[in-house]
C-alpha cells in the first residue's frame, strides 16, 4: 500500500488505521505501484480554531474521500481529525463501519478509564466514545464496563505492589497460529533441565531485588509457552524455588498456565496446588476436533474435559479457559457450540480471543488467504460470546486488541464476580511494575506515568549463555531505574 501525507501526521498511526480496511497490507517505501495497489492521500491543515483532515482512498478507478474536523482545544486534535477522515473514506469505499471507530492500539480501556477519572459519568463516557471516537454503541458500552470493573480492582492496590512473570518458553508442539517464542523440538526440549537451573538463580536474584526496593509481589504468573510441558518433578523444582523466595501466603493470585490439555496430569496439578498456586489456565481454544487438528493442537475435546475434571477434582481454586473466535475452518454455528459447552462447565474465568494473523505464524505459509476486513461470521461469534457470558452471570473485566485480528475485533476476559484474573489487568493497564524472569522475559518498570523496560535474551540458548556479569548488569539496570525515580 502507498501512503502520501502532508501535515502533523504520525505515519505509524495512519498505517495502523489503513490495516482496518486493508488487513495484511505492507507499507514498504519502495513498493511497486500497480493498478491494484491501494493508495491513501492524507492532508491536514488549520482552519481557524479547527484541524481539518482530508483523506482519499483509491484502488485503480475506485475512489472515496473523507473529512475530519476537530477543534484544536481537544486533546489529540490532529490525531482525531486524521482518524475521522480515514474512517469516513474507508466506510464509503467498502460499505462497512468499523466497530472500534478509529481507535487502534492494544489498550483502549485506558481511554475510557481516563474519562471516568476526569469525573464523567458512565453514560457520558459511552456517548463520548460513540461521538468522538466513532465506536459503535455496543463497543462503547463494553469498553466503559471493563474500565469500571478494572478500576474497582486497581484501586485496591497498595502503592508498593508489583507482579512477577516467570517464562517457560517450551511447548509440546507449535500451534499454527502462534508467534510466541516457544520451543517444541526434541533438541530444544532437552535444554529444560539446564534452563530450570539458570531460571532458579534468576528467580532468587529477582525476588532479592524486589525486597531491596521495598516492593511486595501480589501476583506471580508462570507462563510460556506451556509450563506443564515440564514433568511433575521439574514443576516441583521450579515452584519450590518460587515458594522459597516469595511469601506465597501474601499473594492475591498465583497462576500457572497449563494451557495444553495434553500436558496435564493429576500428578502435575497436585504438585502445582501443593505450592500455593490458586489459578490454572486450561485452554481448549475450540471443542471442535477437526479444527484443533488443523491448527496444530495435538489434543482433542475429550482430553480437555479430562484435564478440566482433574483440575476440579484436585481443588484448583480458579480455572481459566480460552476460546478463539474465527479460527480457520470454524464458522459461527460450530464455535457457538464450544461457547455453550464451556459456559456449562462454569469456569471461573473465560478469555475470548479473536483470531489474529501473526506475521511469524506457520499458518501464513499454508493458508495465506485468511485476512478478513469485516470479520464475516467472526463478528457474530464475538457478539455471541459477550451476550451469552453476561446472561450466564459473567462480567467483562479486561480487554485488549491486536493488529490484523479478524474484523479488527477484540479479546475480552470474562469472570464470575470476585474471580477476575488480576495479573491480566495489571500487565495490560500498566498500573505497577512487572518483574520478569527467563528467556524472552521483559521487566516493565512503572513509576507514575513513566515506563521503562529491561529485556532478557529472547532464545533459551542465548539466555543460558548469559554470564553472571550480564545477569547482574540486567538487574542493576532495573534497580537504577527506581533509584533515579526516587532521588
């Protein structure tokens, strides 16, 4: 796609807006210009007290234009003006209205939360989201509800709170849609014993740093990958180290992702809860066996039910399940059956994802024609998850969005009241620091409005190759951030 701009325009923002109407597009500067190449021309100028943007989309002989006029006294007036113009032009060209208006980015809840913090009543927030950001009514209502529910939890946080993420980047197999750094070959899985030895050292030093900084961990999240790729003995080794270095009794939430049902055994779950873990994720993604096979999930719906029953039997306090709307080969009718079946189980949390096309996903090599502008039946599927979950007594408690999701739709976490996944809120809304251990882990340091990040090596073999000096330098960088912020 070729974009030409004139004005105070953030090109990255405009490219992301274009992905709403041209999902999967590339924006190389040297892209060849052919009759089929989409174009956007966007200009901005001041007219009196207003910022006026004019956008023109064209594909061959097809053209459509849009205009955005926003008073310069408004926050982000130049950005809003461009957004209105691009959305209007795209709506005229393709005949559909994007559900989320011109909102892009992973954290739209922040916008609604800021409006509520400014004193606006929920009804006024919903109106503002519709009128100024062009959200359709049900998305404005959803966003406002999530912001209210999140605030009730965030407001209970102590000032010195933090969370800890521990990375287990190994899986039994790689899902076709996955772009996470996770490793499933026999050679890479053989690294696990050495990886755990190094990880335990990392955990010891990280919790020591947390204590020096006067912070208190309120959630610990062991994620991946699939942590239950580990054996029961390996899980015991890892969780013993966490328990030794952290006051588990003071945690509000301790999660282990057991995402793949084919990795779950009663022995592993008993080990997990014996160390104080109170939340486990068991994620079928769908209960359609044909679709599971197509996307590279080496388990069946029956294995999911078996794993879920074991988790209830051994006494896991909170169980989370994930479903993905819009998976290749699964339309609304089949997906809705999975939703109904999961709701019948009454898990404590349910996260509904919208299928998202990741650039590094294997599925792009075998199913390149998977992008969707309108979302097709996925839109209906997402609506169904929200209607049925609310009717079943669940509340939406966190929300995020991703580029190139089907129909530009959202991911939403629902929970039974009082069973919300706290780490999900804290990591998404950046309300306190997240200390991270392991390959690919990113520590996010939060101090007021200031956020900084410290990265560990992406790949397990790089992580294992780190010297003691390198690890100490990584931890010093984190500590120095807090020292400078408090000086």
